[in-house]
C-alpha cells in the first residue's frame, strides 16, 4: 500500500475546487442556520439554480461569462424569494419542509424530457466553461503539479471563498449581523424592539442562497458539465456535515469543515482501496468500500457531537439559541 500516494491525494483535496464549492455552500448555510436560525434543507437546490442558471444562459442565449454569473445570482435570489415569502412568517420547520421539497422539485424539473433542449434532461449540459477559461491569465505549463486550467479554477475558487468569508465576517460584526443573531436567539424579543424580523430573515435567506449559487458554479466549472444527479438531497446533508465539523456560528468553521470532510473522505477511501488491493481485506469490494467511507465519516461526526458539539471553531454559547 503506497501511503505516500494516499497522503498526497488527501492533501490535494484541501484546496481542490470541489472543497472550495463545499466551503462556499456551507458558508451560506452558516448564514442561514448558524447566524439566523433558518433551517434550510435545500442548499443543493440553490447550487443547482446557480449552476443551471449559468449553463443555460451561456449555451441557450450565448451571454458573456459575467452576464451569466449575474443571471445565476439573480436566479438564486428569486428562488429564495419564492421559498421565503410563504414560509418565513411561520415556524422554522415549515421552511425546512419547503426547502427540501423545493430542491427536489428543481432537480426533477431539469430532468423533464420536454425541457431536454434547454436543460439536457438527465444527461445535463456541457461545454459552457469556455468563457471562463478564456480569461485564464496563466500560460500553459505546470503549476505545483497542475496544468494552467486546474490552477486557474483553484485560484478563482479560493479567492472567492476568501472574499465571501471577509464579507460575511464584516456583515456579522455590523448592526445588521447583531440583529440576525438576536433573531436566532429570540425573534419575539427582537420584534418587540421594532425590528422587521421577516425582512431580516429574507435578506439572510437571499445572501446564503447567493453563496450557494456561487458554490454551484465553482462546483461545475472544472467538470465542464452540470448534471441533476449531482444535486440530490444528500449534498445538503454533506454541507451540514461540513458546517457542524467547523462550527455553527463561525465564518472560518464551514471552510475548515469542508477541508476536513474531503481530506477524511480521501484518506479513508485510499486506505480501504489499498487494503483491498493488498488482500488484507477480502470481505469488501471497491464499491462497498466507497460506501463504507461515508459510514466512517458519520461515526466520526457522531463522536464529534458527543465530545465537541460546537465543532472545531465553534463556541458552546452559540448552541444556546432557541
């Protein structure tokens, strides 16, 4: 078993585009759940709206990259409005039900055969990343073992993570952010002070949704394809795993949680595959090993919730909200 290769593969996941996408989406969940107390179980839907909004506008209408980016952001804001208008005046569990259903509705809509010419149905869409890579300032060559395209998407993805983290950190230190935290703790008390709780919740839902849309674009650009199967309900639960690993009411927590999540997945997969190939494990095949790694991550998450429920960077005081 080549431990050097296993460790290098796991280390490469720390700054991969997929990890950056998970960090952005989990940061959006931090705005929703960690800071505002909004139970959004449909973050995968926001990611799908962002990815498909960009891909469809690029392929169908031939818009430039930044116009497609703007369309994806606007589409996620509209999606947040559609979810929030009927639910944010109600209890938090209503939002949870609506968001998880809405995410599945989005996924089933894009797989509709009648929309194949627009969405690609179950096969998805491809070849829409040309406008993005045309802006690549790095000439062809090797950059830390990566080609110029891989290096460019990593630079852009993690620069976007850094920018969004900075913006959320500034927002949460502002009076607006303090009102959000008050809503998380006791929204009736905030309402008694004359604050429009509904408006603040809507703003938080839109901001977190936009982060999810950006994550959807970062997730799909290096693949050069967007497929509905990648945006199932399990994606949202993986994002919550990242959020809980790092810490709920934190800015860096979701980022570090995403890194830990993908490093642990890569390590467990590499070790299990190596043990199977060497004959040390004969009662598993590689397909079963791929599923077992998620079980191991689930066990690790349960142990974390028992011994450190606030996550790596979290504060136990942040868990005291109603």
